[in-house]
DNA sequence: AAGAAGTCCTGGGCGC
DNA sequence: TGCGCCCAGGACTTCT
């Protein structure tokens, strides 16, 4: 479940550890994780240095001269930097010994970058031109931690939407980077029920949600991301934000604010965790006001 | 056109 | 102990 904070944490590790490293050899599995031909990756990258590493939404981009290697970690993907000849290599060093390794970039320095993904929901693509990359990223909405994410911009994105607020937050073409964990946490922070129709959000709700989104993401980054099971940073270490979660994964436990029991329901086909007291549906609120 | 639903994928947890 | 069932979910495709 790598979402923006997890991807940002990986990004920071990669920037520090592989920027300037020159590729020596490449291993790619035959998995469907690769959405462009693997041969391009294994034939073109050797000899090229990593000039920079960037993030767009939940995607990581490794820049090699004019080529851009795009990695999405999906649900269980991880990018870990290790020293060569570790236990991840087979006896003959031609392929991975550890399970679920789908890509290995070996650098001249001796370092290696491993892509591991047990559930194979991740994806890796190679773009040859900046134009193709920007076209690919055009589908993505606004970056919630960018200067462009203003209240005015957020209101414009919300305008005339009809669906429920939770699926809206999960849709990467509106605001990118939120997944199930941080969407649930942002809704809790702003006291909004996940089934609330976007069209019935009051201006005060919108303002609270607008402030909650970057707040939960920044907190997630500050704690190095959330590790439920698979997430690891580029050093192979777990995150710490799971200790800070208010609702996600806390079904049946007491709300940290009001001690009501946190509930889990399906919204838009995905599990949603919320506090029934702190996050009421608009209809329930109205009934409360009448009583 | 936008929203809803179905699909992919496998490890882990649970019931019997 | 072991088998089988079901759940987890990001993004893509297909349907309405």
C-alpha cells in the first residue's frame, strides 16, 4: 500500500544512494509488471548514470540521460538498495535468489537496486522521451504537497462532482497520492463520513478536508511511512506511521478522540475505516440537530 | 463524460 | 496438520 508518504520516503533514500551511480548490468523477470519491453531496460541502461530521481503522485522516476524508468510500487512493491553479493544473489549471480525479485540494477560501485513485489500489482515502464513521460503523467491530478494545491484549486476540482467523497479522494486524476490509508485518515481528521456525497460537502467541510490532506501526508512522511505488512523504505526498513493511525486498521478499537468504536464498511468496493461519532453522514447530522 | 463495477495477483489468516 | 476459502487494494478496462 505504498501511497505518497511511502513513495516519498523511498524517493529520498534513492536520491541519496543511487544518484550519480552508473548502471553495470540489469536483470528483468518476464513478469507483467513490465508494461514496456524489458529488453529496452536491460539493453539501454547499462553504462548510463542515474542523473536524478523524482516522484509524481505514487510514481517514481529514475532519469538516465534521455531515458526515464518509471516505477509504481503497486501494493507490495519495494525498491531496496543493497551491497552486491549479498544473499539476494544466486550462486552464479545471474538472477535473484530471494523470491519475488523482478528487477535488479547493478551499479559499477558495487551497489544494487532490487525491485521486489510478491503480489505483482506494481508496474515498471521505460520512456524514451520526456514528451511521452509527460503524456503518461497527464492523467494524474494535482500534487497535494505542491504550491498549486490551494483551497481555490481544491474547490474547483470538487465542483459538480457527484460521487462519494472517499472514492473521490482515491481517484488519482483529481488529487494524486492518496490511497486507502491516508484517505481514511484525512476524512477522520476533517470529521467527514466516507460515504458523504461530494456535492453535499459544506464549505467548512471542504476547508477542513483541504487542510487535512497535506497534514496527514506530511505526518506520514515525518514518520517514514506506514508499514502494515510489506512496505519497506529503500534501506529495507519499516515505517513508523502505523502507530499514529487514528482509524485505518483500527476496526473495533476505541476512537482516540471520543472512545467510540471504530467501524469498517465498504465504500466504492474498498474498505473504509471511520469513527461513527466523529464522522457522521449529513443526514445523521441533521437528525442530531433536530433532537 | 463520469461514475460504478469487474479484473488482476498471491500471501496470510481463518475455519473446519 | 492441512486444505480451501476469502480478503487485502491501485489502477486499468469495461459497462452504463
